């Protein structure tokens, strides 16, 4: 029941992104000049909220643009209606929709959909992770010096512990390839299916990673904060990996 609604909803939202990218949509700024939101983010969100409220009127919702619903409940939907807005605003088709269902603090299921690649990632706690219905696993790489990594940077610079540029530089100086794709949800799913070996980011929100984090864990990977503790939705720092190079990533963020 939850799964069917989740998949139907995320496909409908993906269709909004597919149709919207060729249009002349409006773009506005949020906290800074390059922290953007487009009309399409809001259109996607409206489709998602409508479907979820319709099916589950007593469930709580946390969605990036609309914020948190007033009522609390046992179940909460955590939604990023368009992850990768800066890419989308520049018509770069590395963007996704991310939706997770949480029950009493635990993510039960999550999906991430990139409609431009027609890639739908899904996981349910205890039941594995899937890409377009095929099971996925994290990579087997166990050498951090040979790892293929991905990260993200905040839109607004602030002094923060574990300076993101230092951590990035730590790997680059060793010749380790690091990418910055611009959609945290896709970064996580690409760790889950073994394309990347690890990912870290200093300033993320629950809606960026709630679904992707579960997908990584269900694909056999590890998801922690920068102290190595299991990642909690309230944390703004996240490391995800295939598990084998996790210590190497932790070492980098703690010492760089
Ligand atoms: C952003 C993307 C980006 C990450 C930022 C997020 P948005 O989400 O996931 O990759 O580096 O931290 O805010 O704003 O495009 O939904
Ligand atoms: Ca945003
Ligand atoms: Ca996001
Ligand atoms: Ca977003």
C-alpha cells in the first residue's frame, strides 16, 4: 500500500521534471544568490503533497519548499521534490525526486527517481535495494587510494569544522578522483549501486538523504555522521560508503 503510493507519486513528480526542463520556468533565490528554487520544484512538490495528503491525511510531512506540516504523527513523509535544482536551472539532467517514509524516527522505505535516465531506486528496510526492480549492491573496492568518490559543497559558505575544501584537497592531492554531481540523492544511489565507492557532505538536510541513506544501507553499505556514529536524520553531516573504505573517509574528514 505505502510502496504503491510512493512509487506512483514519485513517477508523477518525475514526469513534472521531464516536462518542465524544456520550459521557460521562473527561478528565484533563497538563502543566497546561487541557492535556487524554480517553478518546477514547486509544481513537483504540489503533485507529491496532493497525492500523499489524499491517501494519508493523518501522516506528517516534511518537504523542502513547503516545510513541515503542523500535525505530528506516527508516520512522516520526507520529501525533496527536486534534488539538484541548480543543475535543473541550467538544464543539466542530473536531478531527482526523493521521497522517504519514516515511522517513529526510522526510515521504512525510500525512493529516488531520475526521470532523465529513467532510473528509479527503491529500498524497504530489511528487504534490499533495487534499481528499476533489479537488486543492487555496493562496490567491493577496499583501497581508499583507488576509490572513486563524490561529494557536495554548501551554497553558502560559513566557517565550519572539517573545512570541505581541505577534505576535498586531501583526496585531490593524492590523485584520488572526486566528483561533484549536484544531487545528494543521486550521489547516495550511485554509491548504493556501486558506481561510486563513497560520498561525504558537510551540510545536508533530511530531505536530501532520507531515502538515499536507506538505499545505501539496504545495498550493503554504511551511512554515518563524521564521528562514525549511525547517521540520524537530524545530523547535517553524512558519510556513505561501501563499508570497506569507510574508515578511510572518516580519517579524511577528521584529519584534513
Ligand atoms: C542540493 C543538492 C546538492 C547538495 C546540496 C543540496 P537541492 O539540494 O543535493 O547536491 O550539495 O547540499 O542542498 O537544493 O538541489 O534540492
Ligand atoms: Ca534547495
Ligand atoms: Ca536537495
Ligand atoms: Ca530540492
